[in-house]
């Protein structure tokens, strides 16, 4: 099929041949199709992608395995996509059902799944390369901690000393589903958080007993308003309102 007459005029003015212009147009069309393909890849009968090539990007995939804190950050953003993600990471339906039933808080379901994925895969199998196909990670420092842990700007000052048991009890009634992310910021391991969950039937008792343990372990120098303030303001806890209410004056 012949090119329209105005294509020849454009080519003469620009000094580029019609064949070169057509080639560029085809290349642009290919790139647009590639981007569309990457946004929605076809799936086979099992629900797995039939084309696992990564989308075109100038960025490089990080090396190594994501930290637990980065996995926790991902769970706050994955939403209802955590089960499809789990299937891509090799989990069976019975395992996904187990994560769903064993964890009351919604964000804990994908988090425990990702921790299990990391535990099963180790440093060679649970890598950014496998995970980054469906999620973007934010930068971290050499310790694996977030590079932006600064408290929010405030005209108030953080209280000195340690919070009383009564203040901790009051905080426990308001923290809601954020008690486990708060506990991780305060240095508790997953086994300890699971223990607080199983040993206390009343929901508010779970975070209260955790906070009492934190105060007991830290003492007057380690369990301070300053530390609690930073933990509440951490972006994975994101309870600036409670930090202002309980820790500032």
C-alpha cells in the first residue's frame, strides 16, 4: 500500500526517508504494545502467567532478599491481591486458607505469608527478582531499616520519662489492628507477638500485655515516651494522632 503524498513532503522537509519514518512508527507501535502486554499478561488454565518477561524499564532489580520490614510495608499496599501474589510465589490453596484463618488482622494475613515465603526460600529463593514483578520497594539503609524514620513535624515536645501502666492501658484500647506493627517497632519478635495474641482473649489485652512487657524489659531508660513516640509515628504504624495524644505535651 502506497504512503500518502504528504508523507513524502514531510520526509523531504525533515531529510528523513519514508522508510525510516515508517520504521520509527513501527518501533513506537511495538513499544506501546509491549507496555500494554506488561500491564495485563495472559494467563493459562492454572491462573499463572504465560509470559513472565519483565516490563520495559530503566531500573534494575535489587539484589538479595527483602527485609522483614520491607515485606511488612508491602502488605500494607497489596490489599486483596495477596492471595494471587501468594499463588505466584508457590503457595497452595490450603496454605493461603491457613494464613487467612490464623490471623485476625487483615494486613497480618499477607505478612505471615511473605515471612513464610522468605523462610522457605532462604537467601537464594526469596529474592527481590522474584517479588519485584508485582511490587515496588522503597530504599533502605545498610541495616534494612527505612531511610526515613523521622518523626512528624510538631510544635509540641515529647514527654520525659516512661508512660504509666494506666496510660499504656488507655493506648491499648485505641491502637486497634496496629498493635502488631507497633510491637515490631518496639523490638518484639514474631513468636512473642503470637504469644500475646494467643494468651489473651480480650482484644485490647493483647496490646496491653505487650506494652507492659515492653515497659518491663526496657525499664525507665529503655521504655520511654520518646521511643514510644517514634514507634507510633513510624509509617508502618502511622498513628500520629496517638503519638500526639499520649507522648506530646
